[in-house]
């Protein structure tokens, strides 16, 4: 902690040692989701999260992600959760429905259960955009999960 004037600042902590992380990954657009997962897992391990402390579950699509997250959140077994998926625009309104509802569901689970959830459900116009973003977003999700898990322990 460092002091800023009269404030006490809790500095970010990116040490994953001892953290238990749950990941829910959609199997829809599997190539993109596996790219997200690869980047995410590598970053978690790089920051000290042990392989045995990472639990991965897969679900059919982005709309099913919040249900699995909720079950994991209620278990009390995890310090943070990560949502991985890809919603790619098609020719119908279905894109908006899935993008909005999956995002709302992830946020609701986090707030209702008091557990940080890093949301890396990509919402893109096409496959090329998703492929271009998957590595960075997968890695970012891991960093968010670690940082927020450590912050919640300090608050």
C-alpha cells in the first residue's frame, strides 16, 4: 500500500499464487474460444496460478456461460471466474440477443455472488475480428481475474 495525500491506495497485485480460478468456455466458434483459452491459461500460469488450481468447464454457447458461472460462484471453490466465448454477427437479430444477454448474465452472476468474473466473450462483426482479438483478450481476462481476486481479498 502506498499513501497518496490522505488516501491509502491498494496497489494492484498480479501474483496468482494460491488463487483458484474457474473458467467457463463456449464451444460455439471453438477455434476462437480455444485461442482465448490458450492465451488465458498461459497468462494464468505465467503469473503463478498452479495448473491444479484452474478448473475448466465447457458449455454449448455464450448463453449457457452465466448458468455455469453461477453454479461455480455458489460453490465457494473459486477466487475468480473467467468467461470465454465468441459471438459473431450474423444476418439476424440473434447476434444482439446473445451478445446482450450473455453479457448481462455474466455481470449479474458477479454482482449477485460477490465474485470477480473476467468477461472475455468477444462480440465481433466477423471471424477476422475475433481471430485478431482472441490472444489479447484471453490474456487480459487472466490478468483481470488475478488482479480482482487479490483486490477482493484485501477489501
